[in-house]
C-alpha cells in the first residue's frame, strides 16, 4: 500500500516493543523513532535495537501521543497500528500528526473500528481500556480535515479474526493457570470473547487505511 523506499524516516506512534520500526530498519534501511507511553516497552525495544545492531538507526521515546510535541515536517511515514483506540483526543491528534509529515509523506492506520452507538463496541472499549472507538468513516474524515489525502481504506476483519480465535484456544488450554496471571493479563483473557462477539456481529471491524500529505508544488 505504501510503496516505501529505502532510507525513509519513520515515526511509529504506539510502537510497543519496537517490532515494526526494527523490521523496517532491517528490511528497507529505514530509520526513525518509536513512541510508547510504557517505559517497560521502551526498555525492551531499546534492548532489541542493541541486539540487532540497529541502535544507531532507531530511537525509542517514552511519550503520550495525546501530548507529544510532533516536530514539523520531520518524517516520511507515520505508522499508527492498534494504538489510536487509546488516544483520548483523536480529533486533535490528526492535525498535529499530519504536521509532522514532509511533503508527499504518508500515514498508515490500523485500528479497531466501530460506532459507540452499538453496545458490543462499547463493551470492547471498556474491556480494552479505550476511551472511545471510531468508525472507519470518522477516521477518514479526520485525516481529510487534517489536509491528508486518503489513498486506501480496507476492511480486514476476516483476516484478523483467526488471531483472536487462536488467543481464545490458548487461553482455554492454559485453564487454571490463567488465574495465576497478573490482573491486566486476566482482564485481557476475559476480553477475548467480547471482541470475538463484536467482530462476528459486524458491529466491530478492523480497518487499515493509508493517507498522504500532498506534495508541495515544484
């Protein structure tokens, strides 16, 4: 979808353990920054960067996407994968994020999508600590109002359903051991049936969208 080129500068917003940024650095020679609200995730990501010899190409910062000071026109790609669900102010986020893209820069969004009017979607938001979930149309509108041109938007719900079915089967196989997990892990396990039900009903969808910053006139 993105047709990335070697050497592009990436900002991975909600980067987790740094897997995507490290993959792009290894396979395409990209470099850039990973941002996560979790100091523990950042420690793991930095250790991974060191072990793979990529510490000079990537950096990992602890920061909240809702308050992060995005540098102007600094990146060729913004990668937002399953993190926007947790942003408190998505409406304000997209104009701020778009300003960080260079001319012709791109944004990739992968998100759980659905209307908060549906009880199943509200249940998912509550179970997985999301202030609010948006529909694909809301995301598209926010990107366009930020000056970005949406280049692709696709419903990949059927492709991700097996992941949650695998999670459910592994949780069942673990049986009583689940009760010994930390509270956050137990709550995640409890949420598996909630999200499966929401996906199967069609109220919740999985959307991948890309958008681009218009190029400055030559």
